[in-house]
C-alpha cells in the first residue's frame, strides 16, 4: 500500500521522536508521549525500548539523536505518480486542490486503465463550473453551520425553491452522484446536481439554529464467506467504524455504526451481497430489508 495510516504510523512516530530528541534536555517521558499520541497502544512496549537499547540505532544512550540533521520524509517517485493519478480524477477539482510540483510527473494510472461496472452512466457533472461553485458553497456552509437557499429541479422536472441547513454530503459510488444531507426543510436528502443556484441565506428565523447531530445506529450482520464475501464486505464498508469476529469456519459476525439518515443507502449496499449477508439487528433495518425484498419479489423494483 502506498499511503496508509496503518503502515506509516510507526515511521511517523519514530520520525517525531528523533525530531524531539534534537531538543536539549528532552526527557524519556516526552519521547514516550509521541508513541502514545501517534502509534498504537501496544507500541509503548516496542518503539522506545528498541530505540534505547540500540536495536534501532537511531538514538544514543543519553537519548540524543545519532543523526546530524532532523529527518525529513520526501515523497518517493511512486508516491508522486499516485498523487498525479488521483489529481486527474475530475472529483478532485471540486476541492480546488493543486499540486504544481507534479507537472512533470507521469501518472501511475489513468481513467483508461480501468473499467467500472455496476454503476449508472448519468453521474454528476463534476467538471461543470456551476456544479463546482455549488459544491464549494455547500461545503463551506456545512463547516460554518450556515443556512443556504437553493433553487433546484425536482424529480418531476419542475423548479423548486427552498432554504435549509446543510449538515453533510455523501457520495454514492453506484449512482456516481453527490447528495446533500439537509435539515430544516422538506428535502432530507437531494442530489447536488439538481441545484441550479445556491446562495447563503442571510435573513433571520428560529430555524437558523444549528441542527442536532444525528444519532448513529449499530448494524449487526452475519456474513457467510462464500464467493469471497467477507473480504468484499470489509472493503465495501471500510470507511465505517466496525468490528468483526469469527463464529464458525465460514461465518462471521460484523458490527458497524452508521448514521440513521443513511438507512436507504445501507439497505441497497446490504442487498448487493445477496444471500451471503443476513441482517440480525437493529429490528428497524431488518424490516427495511424485508420490505425491499418483498417489493423485488413482487417485481416492484425501486
């Protein structure tokens, strides 16, 4: 893996320790603090003892550094090529991030090197200037907890106007669309691509108060590891807080936490695994899955 908190934590921790060791009179407790803050809990038994004993020959016995200069971690060519490939993703333009020092670097891969299956082709226009402007304004409104007023095209093709407090955004890989999660309006979620105009709302009103945080729900599933279902599920739900434990030879219990507002999205994701995944809690999610399956059996697909 090129970039990963899991695999780079130790390197970054040791680099911080060496950097702090250049400070005259530094104590062992101060160096150990870097381990507690940047590495994993069990690392307190490994990192500093290895440095003190000379197993990792980077510190002297008095805890002063062996190196003459503070260490730096420049990017490798492979890392630069990976960054260049990510920069060419049209979604990167939404954030206005630029890497001018990568101008002469060849990307590690391009969009011609891979194909995406099971995805709708009418995704959002990520390179459209109006779309980019709306995205940045909504993102700033979320960060600053400010209300906005938007004009959008509803699913019937008619223009609608509303004011709202945006509390988040989510990207649907299947739809290739970004949704705005709203509060204080009748639209709980809607596609960002439907917005035709977007501005900050500057008038007063009781609804302008910051919305409460949505509660998280713990989802419990049993995964039967057929057709590589366990690995696919862990990858699919990689960005959720989760725990996984083995029950039998090919059966696993997966618990993960998600926001209640994402119920519909979670149902769609779960059903994509077919009979390999069984939902056992909470009861509300079990009912959501049953209801969707009954619609599919009755050919009322939605």
